[in-house]
């Protein structure tokens, strides 16, 4: 990967490189959340799902953004839910009229999902679908479920805010959570402003993160279950935009792998300002440990302290150090930051974008 990091602090070249407007689309995360809330209100999601506590909430995980969104939603809702929260690739065979189902997809022709949702609707389950309004998937629940169609057009790789908002609204309506979606949207707007392309790398948290990941293999290790969910989305974004493969795990699981743990410890110890990049010529890219943290409290503080002792040189990204928000708000902010970092890295490396990547000739 030939990284042109000078592009990140040249707004004109950066805008030229981002001809598809991906950074602008990502910055519309708050708008995606608000438009989803408006759609849900118009469809009377709250009233239609308020039919008593469901027997279970089934979250269907589909390829693309839907995979990470489902994991993140499950990690946010399940711990405090009074009923089982089930994560599944398709609707389980035992689905019935007492269950609620949520699914997100950006593929309106996902036949497997369409058949699965059609069965759930036929058996009387409460179905909420976040998907395009046309195609077999939406038709599968027509008249028997709710389809929250997108109103803010963004590429499929950038629809996590809409997917997460739709899932949280479903959980709220079913009485399984009480997330303030308006506050979450405000937090996303604030993060988008902090990560604006016009802000230089040393004050832009997404650009700073991109530079930390550049020329490394990111090890995205969560300090809590919600952070692991965010890490899955970060890995998806890095692959989608920067062609970078990242490792994702809970930090305790990560450290149970001796060889990778040793590599992470050794490289972290050697990675100083005095390191000579020429010494690594011909070697594979070194790893970079990024510890992600979302939840707060005694247990979270203990995990962070233990991880810090074992991996003292690891980068720690914890929105709770910067903002006041609930778990969902912190998770959404962290996911957006990682997504923007992946976009900046992709633009600087030329895996996305085009014009503007080549530095201007100097006299």
C-alpha cells in the first residue's frame, strides 16, 4: 500500500480524491438516524409493536453492514433485556406469533432473507425490516410487517446508523430498551464535525486513527462486548474502503493466542519514534493493537486497567473519555470514527477515490 499521508491535510486534494462524496455521505450518520425515526413514527412502529412483551427478539444477521449491525444491536440490547435476544443468520424454525423479528439488509433481492421473513410473517411474528422498499425482501412482509425504507441515500457500506437506529427503535417499541435516538443523532453530528475533512490530522480523531493504522495490520480488540461489536464494523469498513484485513476479538480471547500476543507485545515495544522503517524493508506489515472500549463502570475500568498492564503500548479508543452518552451513543460515535478513519486511509492509499492522490510537483 503506497500511502500518501500528505493528502489528509490538503483539503482541496482530499475533496478531489473523494469524487464519490463518501466522506460527506458518512457524515450524514445523524441524518440517517433522524430520518429512520421519522419513518418509524409515520408507520406507527411504537403502537404496532406495543402489544405486550414478546417471547423473544430475533435479530437476523445478513451480509454487508447488516452483519456488524446485528452483532452490535445484540450486544446493546441483550444484557438488560427481560426476554431472550437471539442472533441468527435466518429466522429460526421455532418462530411464532409471540416473537419479534428485526432484520436489516441493503440487498433487496436477498432470496434467503425473503423466504425467512415470509415465514415469520406467515406465523404471525412481529416483523420490522430495514431495507429498500422494492424487491422480494420488502414484498415478503408487505401488509404483515413494517418496512423502514431509507430516506437519506448513502452507499450500502455506510448504512450502519440507519440499521442501528431501526433496530433500537424496534427494541424500544417492544419494551426491551429505552435508547434516546435524538441524543444519539446529535452525538453523531458532533463526531462528524470533529472528523471534518478540513480539520488537520492532529485535531481530527478519525485522521489520527487512520495514520495509526497505516502500514500496519490492525488488531481491533474490544474491552467489552459492545466494543467487540463496534470492532466488527471497523474491520468491515477497513476491508471495504482500504483493502485492509484486521483481526477482531475480545481482548481476553485475543490474548489467549500466544503467537499473536507475542507479536503484538514485541512490535509495540519496538514501535517508537526512533524506529527506522528501513529496518523492516521486505518484512510483512507489523501489527498495531487498538483497544476499543464502550461501556463504563467498575468492571469496564478493571478490564481497561488489566489490558493496559498487558499491552502498555496499545492505542486505547474510548469515547467515554470525551463525551457523556449512553452505551448506544458511545458505540455509534466509535463506529462512525472507525468508519471515517477507514475512508481517510482508503483515500490516502488510493484504494478508493482517484484524482488528488498524487502530490503536486514542487519547484
